[in-house]
C-alpha cells in the first residue's frame, strides 16, 4: 500500500524534551505507517518514547516537548500545520485515545454517562440529548457494562469497569484511529484478558485502526497484526507480529522474547536483559542497545546501524546476516550473564 493510501504516516519524526541540562531525545527519527483497519503494536521498556510518540499524534505532549524534524500525516494531512481548533476537531471524532490509567482519566465530579455524552455534544452539533443517551447506552452494552451505570460516578466503578468506560468513550464517535496506551495496566489477569478480547472485537466491528502501546509482548501477540519494537526513542525492529516474535531479527527483540513465558511451548527459565536503558540526554555513539547487547562488536559502539528491510521486515542491526547463529546463543542464560559481568 502506498503512503498516500495510509491512514497514518510518520516520517523521520524527532521529539526532544527541553531541559536545563539539554535536550532529551525521547523520539529520535521514527518512521511508521498504519493502514486503514490495521492493528499496530508499539512495544518496549518504560521510557523508550512510546507514549511521547502517540501523544504527539493528538498534540497532547507538553510544551517542553519540541518537534525537531519530521512530520505526522493523518489521511494525507500534515498535523503540525493544523491549527489548535483543527486538532481539537480531530480528537475523538477521527482519533481517540484509551488512556494509560482510566482511574485518573475520568472526572470524579461528573457522572460517567455525562462525560461520554459531552464528547458527543462537543463534536457533533445538533445531537438531541435522547440521541446522545441512546448512543452512550449502546456503547455501554458493547463494552459489557449495564447502561443503568451511566448515572454512576467514577468512584462507584471498579478498575476494570473504569477501563471499559474509557473504551466506550474512545468509541463514541466511531473514530478512524484508536490509540490504546497500556489499557490493561493495574488490572488483574482475568480482567486484562476480558478487556483485550473486548478491544479486539470492537476494533473489528468498527473497522477502525488501532495502535496498542505496551511493554508486554504477550498483549501485542493477542491483539495486533504488526509490531514495532522501540528502544531509546528508535525503532529496532518492525514487521508482522508472528514473524517478528517467532523469528526476531534484532538482539533486543530476542531479549524481550526471553523475558516472557510461553503458555504453549516448553517451560524455560526466563532471562532478563542486563543493564539499564540509555541516557537519552547524552546518548552514546553507535547502537543504543550496544552497552546491554551480548553480541555487540566495536562497530556497534561506533556506528549507528542502518534500518535494513529483510523478508518484508525492517531491523537495525550490524549483525543482521548472523542472526540465525545468534538466536541459539541468545537462548542460553550464560550469554547474558557474561554481559552482566562485562557491564559490571
């Protein structure tokens, strides 16, 4: 599919936070596409830039976050050139967001139903109150909530109910793109599974696109068609979910896969990635993952690897041609333990 047919197109985007000590490179040269009806997962450790990138789409990032270069296009429209009024019109109507913490996203002094209906009234002028009420009721039924609970306040909802209400609010105007930012954070595994199933079903029913932000690759495997693996504000690997997770082309993806258990495969000892995420205020030269990578060479520490397309996927690693050999080594805990001693 060509760039013109893409619903969302991000080209070489750089978003830096201005601090007293200098610029923090939260998003550093990212390019991504999301097609109509596509589900994309954005996975990586905390602090890798996932939420900053997604907030930039809605222009919700703080004033200290500056767009240094690149562009975000939505339906062919450059969002940086839109006025504040135009961006407000896009929010909810065309692009909506399921927040990371629904516990804090709902206004505690207003009834949940009134908050949902307000989004309808603001973005669709002339809608009668009974129409807004009917739409809110249907959405509550879709997300598995009793419509009678529309009269309740947020404090009367459990964590899972608040998350379902936030999903209903995100769907209220049938947007073309939904951004789900860690939608299952702080929920128990049973409620998490229910929420993910509900998001999958609703996304298919509404035929909209979805961007799922998480640090949990199991969530991506359950909900998405494609995945972008982020590290230090950059994309390390990008491609179709099953191919990326079953046959990673980057050592960081190998490390993430080692750190999560498989419910279907043989039981294995989980292996953590040694070290800490990079300092984005003063990033080192070369590959940002090199200080933690057990396969790093001198070239990795000196030169940033280019993004190479291989078998329909994109990966940024100097040792891409050796990945088959490295995969076997990555499954050995001793490989990563040696890196711990080197880092120490």
